[in-house]
């Protein structure tokens, strides 16, 4: 998985991504990260990449040409590999995009190259969005200063789906949202902490009972906290019976 991030703040991306799980994966060569400073492609040559919006209004707008030049440079790097035949997907981080979710992370993890465009100010000239962007994505219904944090959120989630990035292959499959259910509660040592014991079933050694308990806890948490997820979850007869018993 190769990430390319077109940004005004490459150091922010570099510092965030070279830590923890993603940092180790980059060091192992499972992921690669290249940040592209859009200011390096300034039309005026002085690093300025914004101008006043046509029609008036507050703030500034990122110009199309510097972004286009940065994109063309990145695309040339990617397509220098003879095995690459298609143009890479370009993700523009914007509150107007589709809301990011786990299935999207799994879908994007199947790509070999992803380009992220991080906007700032009042946004990006619409013409370059129309010219290069394949996906407009939001991480939630709120506004941030720029696209760097959303890009890192997406890259982190996508990276966890890349084979070998997680030390335990199962952990990426049993987390919250992996099957439209929230994850079951987790416990570690000591067995009793401040008069709060670990649920006895987890100490039983009976794997079938443990699995069933965890499934029921996932169902319970989802129903209590995110009931809208249940409509897309794959539920068996035991799951349905358990949910019905909660409403009795």
C-alpha cells in the first residue's frame, strides 16, 4: 500500500504516520508514505497557492494549478511502474463527501496506490476537484482546519486492513464495525480489580461459551449504543432470539 498525500503541512502527516502501528509498518516496507508539499508547485514561485474567491466572500481558496501540478508529478511517479495501468484514486477530504466507514476502509485497502488531497482555507477550486478527484470523503459532520487529520484517520483505518500490518491477523476482523456490530468488552489481569471481577465465562476455558458470550455482548452494545447498525448486520437465529429476549 502506497500513500501519497498532497498537503500544505507535510511535517504534520509525517509525524503522525511514523508512529505506532503505521510507523512500524512503514519501517517494515508494508506501507509507504510520500508527502507532497503543494507550495512547491506554486504558480508564482513564492509558495503562494491561494487567492480570493470569485463572487466575493470571506477567506481564500486554494488555486487549481498548483494542485494539478502536484497531482501530475505524483501520477508520473506511480505510473513509472510498468505494472500500473490505471490512474490512481484521488481522495479529497471534505465535509461534503461520503462519510467514511469500515467497509470503505476495506475497499480502499485493496488499492495499491492512494492519493489524498488535503484542502485548507475556504476550500479548493472546484475545477481541479472535477479534473482529478475520484472520491470525496468526510470523517464526520463537523468542520476541521484542514484535511490532514482526516487523511491520517483514513490511512490509519485502511492500513489495519493491509495484510501483515497487524501482528494478529484476527484482530482486524473482530473489531467494532467489521460486521456492523460494536466490539465486545475486553479484560486483562488482574482477575479482580477494585472489587470488579472478570466475567466468569472468560475464565471457564470453554471456547464455545466464550465465543457466544462475546457475540451476545457485541449485540447488546450495538443495540444500546448504535442500534441503526443492526439493520445491516448478518444475524443468525440465536442472535435474533437473543435480541428479542432483551426487549421482553
